């Protein structure tokens, strides 16, 4: 029976985690999924992608948090109102991730894929960090922002990702115990970080007898 290769990447904002994931997928010939998952979840469920975007790694979570109003038109004068919880949207997206992992080898970025695929026979979980100044530089290169506003953006984005991850997984985002490998992309650079992860994955496959 074929065992699909799955690599799940968690990342600090500005660490180059998405770029690492894209290069990994290209080098290994794997499918790559990041925000594409939103479109797939929308298509699978028939719900507008805006609902998934609203809940995507950014909403505040709590006992009574996260009810999103869903408005579905049934005539020119009448609307049917329902409500979707963040948990429902998370489940839909989780089902899409499981289905993709079952169908073929993939690289997933974010969205708690490491937790969702925790029972997958061969899923490697990686967390990407980077030095503070490198993160500021990377964000500055891709977004039109005043440089003095970037540190606040980094902190807020990481906090939102941590809240999302911790809420759904009962693990701690960014801590070594939550992943198989944590690596600072500033040490080796993006390309060598990719090679290092590939080497780690190949060695791990041998220990698992795959």
C-alpha cells in the first residue's frame, strides 16, 4: 500500500515559511496547499469563501466566540439566516485536508494540518522561525508598509496564529514539543533550509521503514 508523503509547515510571520513550503513541494514533486485550501473548502461545502477567510488563522476564539452570520438569498424579498460556528468551518476545512492527504503527497502550510493529520502514517511536522530583522526585511519587501509599523504587525499576526493553533489543537504553537523539527531559516537561508528539511524527511522515512 502506497504511503503518501505529507509535510506540514507552521511558521512565524515573515519567516519565509510559505516560500520554504513552495520550494519543498517543487523539489519533491508534491502538491502545495496554503490559502488554496479556502477555495477548496468553499467549493466542497458550497459556502462562500468569505466565511472561511474570516475564520482563517485570525479570529479570536472562546466559549461563545466565532458565530458567523450566513445569509442565503431565497428570493428578492426574503432571506434565510443561519449561523455557522468557527468549529463547523474548521471541520469542513479539516475534512478537505484529510481528503487531499489521502489522495496524494502534499505540503500543507498552517491551518493546523499537523494536528488534523496526526494519525497519518507518515506526516512530518516542521516549524519555521527567523531572526527578527530578517522577518522585518522580508515583510517590508512584499508589503507597502511604513517600516516602523512592521514589528507590531509581526507580533499581532503571530499572536493570531498562536491563538488559532492553540485553540484547536490543545498544543502550543511554535514550541519544539509540538513538531518533529524546528528550524531558523536565517541560519542557512531559504534554499539550504529546504535541503535540510528534505534530508531530515529522508532520514525519518528510513527510521519508519518507508
